[in-house]
C-alpha cells in the first residue's frame, strides 16, 4: 500500500442529492439558488471499482518536491494544454510558487491550477480522482451529508464558521475524517478532480465507473465563488462578470465557505482549469490494476 493512501473497496454508493435533500437545504437557507443545486440530481446508485485515494490533500512539502525535482521543466508530466499554460504563465519565474516554497509544510498546497494538479499527480505516479471517486471517499456508502454524518458541526472542519480565515494543517481535524479515514474532505481547501463540469451530467452518466463528460459545458453559470461572498449561493453575479469557458469540477468546500451548504459531500463547484487562488488545492488517486 502506498504511503498515506487509502484503499476504497469496490462496490456501490449513493451519488448526488435527492429532491428532498434539496428541499431541506432550501428551508435552512432561503438565499440558495435552487437551480444551481439541480446539478446534484438525480441521486443514483453508482458502482465503483476499487481504487486508492490520498488520505490527505497534497501539502506544500509534497508539492515542493515536485518543484525541486524540475517538474515544471519536464514536458513528460504535462498535458499539451498544461504545457501551453505554464509556457505562457511561467509559474517558476513569476513568483506564483512562493507560497509553496515559503508556506507551512503541512498545510495543503493552494494557488495551483488544474493543469498543475494534473502534472503533479502524473509525476507522483498517480492521477486526479474522478468526481465519483472523490464523493464515495467522502461520504461512504450510506449517503451521509457530511464525511462524519448528517449534522453540520463546525468543530469538525475548517470553514467560515471556524474563523481561521486560512488553510490549516491537514491533520488538524481527525474528528472530521470520512468513514474510510480520509481527512479534510469537508472544508480547508476546495479540491480539483479529473472531470469536466456539466450541470446535466448526472441525468445520463453511466452507473459504473463514471469518468465525467468528454468535454465541459459551454458557458456554465456566471461568476466565481469569491465574487459572491461567503456563500456561493448568496446572489446572482452581475451580467458584466462574463461567462466562464469549460470548467473542471471542484469538490469539498474551503476555509472561507459557509459550512452547511458548501461542504456537503454532494456539493459541486467548478472553475476554469487555468484558474487558481488560495482556497483551491487537490488530492490524488490511483487505479488498482
């Protein structure tokens, strides 16, 4: 077993939310936009083959090794789009990686794009988890709302209610781990997963080992989470904010997200694969041959 990876056994789990789940959320928070939550429906029973997933989000210490081993200069680790991205943005020379080199070793790495997360995973001999793999690792097979159960508890995670206002070390919340023993699957940082985002995907996705749509939805919902306050559901972004291009899925919520809605295991968010900020990190997975 690779160090700090957890075996998730093959079998079924319940992915997504029921209409009753959504109705209950709307009773708790009247500002939530119901149409955005519809991307979590319908809830369906999904079979996943066994796989491995990281126990913790990737930390600054681990990502630093990728940088120091010349990961940014070896094209073999990068997709064509990823290589084009770093060639244009020059993360090594722009200071973008200072937060990794100077940040606390055991905090999750942040300010990395999806392209960089993908390259790190390849360098590490792993890959990004699928959206389905991520959700099963977070909620187990009993359709629980949060990794620890069905009741929100701000003492089990780093979210807006915890008032840390920055990432915490990945071992800080053992009481928030999932039934499989994965840490920080609620709060701390959003996590990139492999899938393209399509708000309608659950309506036609396969029920065995889904890997996401072949391409992202064109011009998904306007705006980014940080543009609309603590809750991404508070209000509609202005029409001048412009539409996003096809996006990759983000999971898990972050240190600045309001907990009750944001950090549910079924919650889906997304952003462009080139995007990065201090609320977004990732963890890796690995197939079992």
